C-alpha cells in the first residue's frame, strides 16, 4: 500500500508541475504577443481582420429629439411586454 501511495503522490506532483509550467509558458507567450503588437502596430492602424466593416464613430451627439423618440419607443415596448 505504501508503494501505491508513493506512486500516486509522484504522479500528482508531476501532473501539477506540468500544468504549472504550461501556465507559466502561456502567460509568457501572451505577454510577448502583447508586447509585439504594441511595438509593431501603431495605435491608429488596427483594422478589422474578418473583413467586417469597422464601426463608424461620429463626433456628433444624438439630438434631443432623437433621444426623446428612442425613450418613448423603449417605454412603449416595455409597457406592452411586461
């Protein structure tokens, strides 16, 4: 029984060590990729990878009339679907 316990503990420590080393390597690779992206790709040059159009950010604020219309529509929808 003692031999089986020793083998079990050795197997457990080996498995935990392998998982620990894998996680340390994973963190190192993620940090390396983040460093490379931050270094070699300028902030404004990031584009959509999948070919999907990038969202257009407008500097114009939503007009008060549009805000009132959206608020009324949401209120009407919520009152119908309680």
